[in-house]
C-alpha cells in the first residue's frame, strides 16, 4: 500500500466576494492543500562496468515515499464595471499570492558549499515559486494598476523526513552458456551521502546455485583497475580509473540451467539474484551472409570500415 500521487489529506478553498455597488466589487480567495506525493530514489548503486563512464542507478524502495510541503496562497481581485450602449465594460485588477508564499514545485539533489567545513555537501533542494515585485523606475500610478507582480522561482534547502534505508549488497552478473560465471558485487549508498564509495565489503561471500543445487562459493579475484571514459564535452573524453572487484566460478552453465547467486556480509542483509533458464546459444553462419553496409571516414580513423553481419537464427 502506498499513498496516491494526488492524495491530499487537506484541501481547503475559501472565497469571499462583496459587491459595493453596481459598478464596483471586491473578491478574495484563499486555498490550502497538503503537498503532492512523489517517488524519490533514495538508494544509489552501480551496474556492470562499461567503457563510457560509471553506470549508476538510483532506486526507490517504496513508491510515493516523499511528500512536498503544504501549498497555500491568497488571491485578491477588484472589478470596475462601466455600462456602455450597448454592453458592459469590466476592468479587473488582481493580485496573485498576496503574501508571497513560496510554494513547492520541484525537488532535486545538488551540492551546496558549506563555509564552516569548506566542503561541498549533497543536499535535498526544493524549487519554489516566488513573486517578485518589479523594481523598475515606473510611475507609481502605472505600478499600482498592473500590480507589478512577476512569476519567478527560487531554491531552498529542505530536510529529508523519510526513512533512511541502510546500505544493501548489490549483485550484477551476465550469465552465458559455456562461459564461467562472473559476478560484480558492490553496495548501495544513501542518495544524500557525501561518501560515494560503493565497493563491496572485504568479508562478502558469494555462493553459486544451479537448478537449486549448491555449486560452491565464487572466488574473489584480486582487485583490478577498470579503465573507462566519460565525456568532457561533445568532442573529448577523459579516462576514469576505478577498482572493480569480481567474483568468479569455474562452473560453466549449460543451456536451460537456472543460475542463482547469493551474497552475504556482516552488517548487511543477505541478497540473491537468479536467472530464467539460460537460453540457447546463437550460432552465426558467416559465408555469404557477410555484407558491407557502408564506409566511414573520420579524422582519427581515416579509412576504417564498419561491417555488419546479417544472418538468421
């Protein structure tokens, strides 16, 4: 069970209107409602290593686990009526959000510099609406007529009041028939943690099961440095160096096997991941199926040819 997106426990609207004469009336509306619910990813974990930057995911363990702040505002309006022959001319003057309450619209995370520690810390930020008075040097009469209220926005640091979930073990693996089983095990971190270390604890134990039978523990390989890249801009990249511990078994699954890997470590809940039956291996028949589709020429790779193999399963 989870609260619906538009589950507003309180929703109040009060409108007052007074007619002073046939030519003039005033009105005011005050609205109040509980904030909307939203799903906020609170756990960050790493996926399989790849060649283009760190492949990170963000996960929400509960749906609609965050509620924005309360929304309220006061609007005032005045109408002046001028009879015409024929018809009626009405001039309306309105002020939106009279007491300038900053209502929440968007929540995101960002780094905020803390002068006391001289470090940037990850914070939860909320974008709010803000009414700013126009400060241009305009005549007072014109300023009063148009109300001089412009819609803008501002940011505000807010406190996360939801449940802070403890880190969890994460298993990533791709299982292929006839290939040794390899798994990458890491840990998740809380999305507001300044420490981005997701490396698995030293005492983690990974165990392999095939078709419900225990095969044995996976062996942790010596820490290897994985080199990836991330874009600096559209035309250049920079290298990334990261320690990626892998756990390997000599067992090679067969077609139709159901593979399960479990992981445990002190201070963490046990986790497991399993596959559906391992699919049949795909065999490509090259022969006359090799087709040259096009050639490309770049400044760094002049004369290289891209080939695509076309075949039938």
